[in-house]
C-alpha cells in the first residue's frame, strides 16, 4: 500500500512537473538565437532618433562596443529565461488540464485562456528581469552597472522593492493577450498543418507554427511593450513619466502614433527563429518525458 501510494505521488509530480521541465529547455534554447535582436529592439524603443533604423542601430552599436555590445544584459536572461519559460509552460499546461480535465481535445478558447493566465503569472518575475535587462542594454558606450546583479542591488538600495517592479502593470497588460495569442495561434496552425489521421504535427510544422505564433504575438503586444520599455529605461530618481498612461500621452504627443510600432520589424525578425526553436525543443522534451513515464502525449 505504501509503495503504491509513493509511486502515485511520484507519477503525479512527474506529470505536473513535465511542462515546467520542457519549458526550461525550450526557453534556454530560444534565447540563444534572440538576444542580439532584442538589444536592437530595446535601443530603438528607448533611444528614439539617436538609434535610427535597424541597420543604423546595429552599425552604431558595433562601432562603439563591437559584437559583445549586442549581448549586453544576456547573463541575467540566460539564467532567468529558462525560469520564466518554465513558469509559463508549466502554468499553461496545468491550467489547460484543469480547464478541460485532461480527457479531451482542448478548445482554442481554453488554450487562449490558459495562455493568458500563464502569461499574467510569469509577468510578475518577468517585469524585474526585464527591468535589469533594459537598464543594461541601454548602456551604449558606458558602463554604469557592473552587471545584472549589481544593477538589481543598486535599484533595490536606492528605490526599494517598488523600484524593482517598475513596469509591472504594462508587463501584465502585454503578456496576458500576447501569450494567449501566442499559444492559441501556434496550436491552430499546428492543427492546420497536420494531415488528417496524424495525431502529432511534424517538426517542420512546429517550426513554422512556433515562428508565426511568436510574430503574431508581437504584432498584438508591441504598443504596450513600447510603454513598458520606456518606463523601465526612465531615470528612477528623476522620472520623466509619472505612470504608464502618462508615458502613452507623452510618447504620442512627442512622436505621434507611429512611435507605438517602433521596434516591430526587429521584434518579428527575432520572434520567428526564437519561437520556432523554443516550441520545437519544448514539444520534443515534453513528448520524451511523457513517453518515458507512460503519460498521455499532449503535444
């Protein structure tokens, strides 16, 4: 009896933990491809005309800092992105099981709601991680902070816990619809690309669906991402923006509506390969864990 109970607990832990483990693997793989694109995006969004087009921003960054400048702020995300993806995919997978009881094909609305809920949960730690990343990426030709942990330490020392969560509200508002669209569009395209009679999409279908899912997600959330990045790049001691709404008003007043789409091309350019790799590694890792432990395959 005790052994059966122990085996049941172990099986449950593996079942609920498999999405977290697969998300960790997928997140780390995707980040490897995307950080230089993310650096260009952040600099375009926060520095305006000083940075210019994608090519001008890339050229200026390389002239001042060399290739290593494009990887500024990567150490912290490399450690944390696996953690964030683990939270997202773990919460998403388990929320979906809860909504649909794990006994039927989930609807797209269930997939969207589970993705939006998971996006909101992971947005809480993501806001602090992205704050540090944005601060480090904004240092062109200067090094105010020695590294990510020095940056976080100084923010906490000077501005307390509230300063460490600068940009939390727009991060949540960005990630709820963004991740809902992300996961629902991925699943819809996988279903469309999977021939009738086949239960699982091919790797090629997952690559294409993951890439396009990432692009669609950024098209939805780029305006609020602009607000988030500007709030986080702002001087915390003497802030230019009083709130998210004040940032929206000032940005529109000074730059017009086009400012809210700044950085979209480079975001999409980054999103396709990053999310292609992320979804394939996540799906293959999850399928392997489920096969190994005799679970019903969900991807």
